[in-house]
């Protein structure tokens, strides 16, 4: 049975999500603020639904602290609609961004997609190695010249997608759908920000550029 942690300061939302998710067969834990969320991580959760506006600490900050403990998918729940807010959530280590009010069917679809992808990833026991870069797919680690890159979960997923399909060009929308698990064209431009951050982290240690922009089309892994 998959276990989900719901973090939201509104009791009605926590109760509604807990009831809906339990009806779908999930084991659900809840927390009303960031500190309670950290306490609930004593349970081995498979996915976290995290509200951005918490009473003690904002969701972006608590996301960073959660990332020091677990690597499971984190889906932000928020009423903030600005693109900058979505980018901040992804930078903080989140994997998806769901606007309130949201459809339960859409939420369930995203949860299921993230959990399926996580199961596929956990089943891999592969390592990619060349002269300067090592990628441990099972351990979600990337090393350039022996130095480990601090990639977020979504950044690693994008790198993994491009690397395992080297030479194939992916449009931003394709990357968004395959990595994030749900086709939302309005958010596809966020992929550009992820690619920029991946390149910056790799450039600090790697001599070669591995992600190539195919202008007017998308991105591909080279080398």
C-alpha cells in the first residue's frame, strides 16, 4: 500500500484529501504545518502533497528540509498563479505544481503518474559512465570529474530522459509530459529553466556540453 503525506493548514482540505485518497487505497498521514510534516516523515512515505502557505514556514523552505530526508515526489498545492511561484517551487525541489481549486480527478491522475514513474525508476540498476561523467540511475546521483552535482529530482529526471535517449530530440512539451507525468502545455516553458540549471551545474565541473538545444524544436543529449 502506497503511503502519502498531506501537508495543509486548512483542516477541511486535509480531511477531504485524506478521505479521497483512502478511498483510492492509499495510506494517508496528515500535517497542519511544516514542523508536523517533518515529524510525520518518521513514516516511509511514497509521495507528499505540500501546501505552499503554511503558518510556521513557507512550503518552499520546508520542501528543502524535506529533501534532506526523503527523495519521494513532492507535489505543491497552492492558489498562487504567477509563473515565478511555479519556478520557485521547482527550484525548491518540488516535482509538480497544482493550483487551487483543483479537480480531484486531475490530482489523482498526477499522483498515479508520479508513483508509476517512481516504481519504474526504482526498478533500474544501471550506471552510465564516460571519461568525465558518471550517472547512477538507481541512486539518483550524477558526478562530473568525481564531483557530485546537486540535482533536484526533476532535474535528474530530465537528464535521465535525455541521456537514455541520446541523440533523440525532445520538445519541451514532451519533456514536461514524460518527466512531470501530466501534459500541461501552459507550464512546459518551465523545462527551459530546468535545462538552464542542469547546464550550469554541469558546467562547473564538466568540460563538455552534453545537452544541445535544437533551435525551434527542443533538446537532445550528445556524446
